[in-house]
């Protein structure tokens, strides 16, 4: 009975666990390329590929070696390939792994995978290779999720953050604090066995110090999520101002291309235009809005103004652009309105080429933190870009610190923070050990959920289903 038959009868008999079988998937994106990689993982990887690679016995070859030859099914040559061998446990998944590097034809890759399936492998589910790495202890859950983040990274900042998490930068500190809390939990629960003797095994002073340390660490991680969200998803920037202030010209200048129609006629931009620019590793989604004016008889322009106001409300950052010829009183009024709305904004005076920068600065000398530019002449645009990055990064964690980018981690950390507050309140009020132990267990639960030390199948299936197939 061959491997495929055995697998079939295992399923029919209900004895297949789903994790003991061998999986196969393409490790390269769809499309034509120079090389296409097909990856297998599982106990029968070597047996399956041996059936297709008559040149030598792969089972006796050393791990981490390369082998060149023809992949054949019977007398039919499928492709000339390079095989990369990784024997358990020294592989990505912790299982026997073989990577087949063939020519990058989608048809050839499909032929290779179908041949492997006929020999007993099955097609991998999304994220199943990484899920096996987690289940076999090669990665914790935060590291596994960082793999998906690294694959999806599109800036230097998101790449750096994902690599930091993959190296265990996020989880190591949490694991250490969790281990220390477990030790105190054990001592607290031991006290319950001696409740009649009124003894304390857990040093309350050291316990207070640990709680304070954990609250500080948790607070920093929660605060970093704002920056993490910016790094992962980018920053929405609404460019607003009166008609003909130069918003479309500024958008074109920032993008260094003619994206928006520029005209001296007020109200030219009727709808919002969105484009993306990368500044110092952060994605800014620039939104050129319709000019905001109080009264217009144009129905389409009015709808555009309404959309502009809506975009302003939901943007991470607002660039309020005004003409250098505008009155100082009016600019102050707009500034007060944005302060009242608690918007994150930058005030930008445009068209300084018309009056000269010195005259412009003198006119608006009483308004602080203004940036003077000429969008048309591309003057001081680099200064505006620096200010955009500075405004977004203000008050956030240092870029080399651990940064939380995952909403699941963020929610769990909030629960950890609540639990720590309850534990401290319990210590302050000298609650009995059994009640204190409940709050400690809750805190341990949420810490364990972050790293995967506490998990359930539904949660894991959801997390790994978001991965691409082959990873």
C-alpha cells in the first residue's frame, strides 16, 4: 500500500490527525518567473520526493544540502530541479522539509504539486507551514504573526518592526514577566493551604514592585500602538483650505507628478483625490479635498465640500493650506476651529513667492509654528515633509523600541492592564489569597494569549487563515 493509499484509509478510519500528514504548496506568487518553489513539510516528505527523484536516495543525504536532477513521474520528466533538504527538527516547521526549486512556469509548478499529491501529500491550507512551526515550538504566536506582517510590509519602518517581533523582541519581555507572575501566583495559592496559620510565602513588597514594572511595560506597549498603526496602515492626510489656496498644486508637488487638475478657477476640485507617498518609511495617504467655502450655488461643489469636511473629521493629520494674501484674523479663526475639534494639524502658508518669505513671516508673526511654502515653486516642501513625520511621531515610542502593530495584542494588553489594576487594588485592600489568585490567573490568561502559551483551535485557525498559501 503506497503513502497516498495509507493517507486515504487513515482519513476514512478517522485516525488521521491532520497534523501528521505531509503538506505541499507553492512558495512563490502566481505568475511566470525565473524560478518557482514548491515546498513540502511532514514525515513523508523524503519518501514522496524520493519517488519522483530517481537520481539518488534523499533519505541518506545530510540535512541542509542541495541536489540537482530530474523530477520524474514514471518515464515522464516533469522538470530539472534543485532540491533543498531540511531534516527535522532543524527546519522552519520543525518537520522534514524539502523545497523543490524548478522553472517558474505556473504549469510546471502545478505539475510538480499534483505529482506530490498523487504520492501522498495534500495541498496546504493558508498559513499551515507557519502554524506547524508554532505548534512544534519553532515560533511563538507573536513571532508567527510577525511573519505575515513581514510578508505584507511595504515600507522600511514596517519591515523593521516585523523583524524585531520575529526575533522575539516583543514576546521575550512578556514571557519573562509572565514567568515571574506565575511564581508569585504559586506562592499566593500555597498560602491558601496554610490559611489557618496566617502565614505569607509571597513577599508583598516584591510583588508590588513586579506589578509596578508590569504596569509600566504594559502601558508603554499600549501607547506604542498608535505609532504601530501608523507604521502598518499608513497615515491619512487631508489637505484642506479655501478654494484656490493651492491644494491640488501641493498634492502634485508632494507626489512629483501632475495628479490633480490645477486651475485658477475656484472650485475646480469637486471630489476628493487620494494618492500615497512614502516619507521616511511611513506611508502618507494624501487626500486633496474640494475647497471649503461657506456659500456656493453649485450643487456638485457643495457635495464636494461636504465630503471634504467628512474627510477632515476622519483623517489622522490635517494640512490646512491658506493663501498668503488671506487675512490673519481668518487664519486664526480656522486654527481655533481645528483646536476645538482636537484635530492633529499643520498650518501651511502658501504662495510666498508672490510677496517674498520675509514679508509673509512679518504678516503672520503672531501665529506660531507656521510653515511657509510655495507649492508652485516647490519651495520648503522638504520642510513640510519633515513636519509631517514629526507631527505623526510626536509623543510615541522610540523607533527602536518594541512597537505593537497587532490589534489582537492591543486588546489583550488592555485586559492585562485592567487585571494588574485589580491585583494592585486587591493588595492595597488586603484581599484574601483566593480572590487575589483569581485576578492573577486572569492576567496570566491574557499574557498567555498574546504569545500563544494559552490558545484555542478557533483562534489559531483564524490567525493563520489570513496568511498566504505556502507560508
